[in-house]
C-alpha cells in the first residue's frame, strides 16, 4: 500500500468520524426542540445509540422520561414502538406469537412490538420478571426465538426503557441479567426554575413533539455506528477500563461484568466521535463511567452505593 493510499484511507476515516459527530449534534439539536435542559442526558443517550447500547431512564413520574425517549426516536426515520409494561403483560405480548392460518393450515408468526428500530419500554418495572425477560435475547443477541424459530431484529435496534422510583410496593425489581444489558442507567431529575418556565411556554397549545421531524436516516445511523466502532482504542485505555472494572469487583459483592467493560469502551468511542476525534482519550472514559458502571454493582452494606464505589475508582485508578 502506497503512502497515497494510506492517506486516502485516513481521510475517509476522519470524514466518517466527523459525519458521526455531526449526526449526534443534529439529533441533539432536534431533541432540544422538545426537551428543555438535560443536555448531558441527551448526549449520554446518543453515545449509547452510537455505541450499539440500550438505555434505562429512572426517575420520579412526570420529569420527561417518556418524552425524551420519544424525541430521540422521532429524530430518526426508522420504526418506533412503545410497550406499556403492566402486571398482566405476557412475554408473547412483547416478542410476538404464532397464529394458526386456516387457509394455509400452517402457523404464521405475528411479530410483537419489540420488532422496531427504537423500542420504548415504558415503566418496565411494573411487569413481573418473566415478562421483563422477554427482552433479554433481543437486547443481547439482536434476535428473538419463538417456538424454536429465530427471528432477527431490525438493524439498528435500540431499547430505551423507563422506570419509576416510587410505588416500590407495586413494582418488580429488574433482574441483574437485564440491568446488565442496559449500557447506561440515567436519572433526569427536576428542571430548574428557568427551564421549567420555558417548558411551560412551549407546551401551551400544540405539544412540540407533534411537529418533530426526522433529521437522520437509518443509513446515516448505520454508517455512524460503523465509524464509531472503528475509532482507535489504544492498549493503555483498554488496560485502564480493565482496572476500573477490577476495582469494583474487589470493593463489592458483585462488580462490573466484562459486558460492562465492553459497554464502557464503546461509549467512550462514541464520546470521542462527538469531540471529532478518531481515537479515545482517558477523558472519554471518565465522561461515561458514571452512567455505565454503578447499576452493575451490588454491595453488601446499604451505606455504600455503586455510585460511591465508581467515584472512588475514578479517583484512585490511574492511566498507566
């Protein structure tokens, strides 16, 4: 390969990374037409989408979790389905079911709402664990198996789920196997007075979500994901992520899994793309670690949380 060929490849890579960053900024601006504030959370969701991950939004009712998920979905021209999780929801209500066709004397598969580019699982913790587990295969393996037959998920495929932090006696705790499949767990919190006043002004009359139009195609997103996946992660960065995960395992009953380490690297790659870089730096890892690691940690005492352990890890673990 000549120097000219190498230069051309590097230029194409730089252009792809820049296009991925531009897509994220374009979507963030579009979402900002509906969501007031929460810029950091919007960026976190976009880095998860670019990093091929799923997102869990946890907070009290009424702070905009569902609207944020809908705004992200509406910014792409792909398919979107919403599943309202309830105690009587069955796994087949999510994945789909085989129905007997009298004309052909065969069973036809009718896909469930999980077959969409973006799936909103609203109040996911209101359904029992058996129903929640219907998402496990789809989230990890990009496929669903029904009665022995396997069906591929659409590409791209992202789950954005919400859960309330109140009414614990009327909800079910998400199993660890499912929590670990969410790349990130985010909290929105209440808006400040200025943001809330602006929000009230926007929703008088028609809600802005009704006028939101896509600003990116699915092909744009696929290309962006490919570009993000090719961003360079040098060995010292990989070793740094490994030591962060090892620290959590040493300090807790259950630490961050290898899946969590992979999620952190992929999110760091997406964070680098947002900054217009084709390589990951420690600051990219630092920016993502607090959204990716804490929900994967289980401690033996109630007075020490996963968030505190991750904060300690950020402070004590260094890049070598």
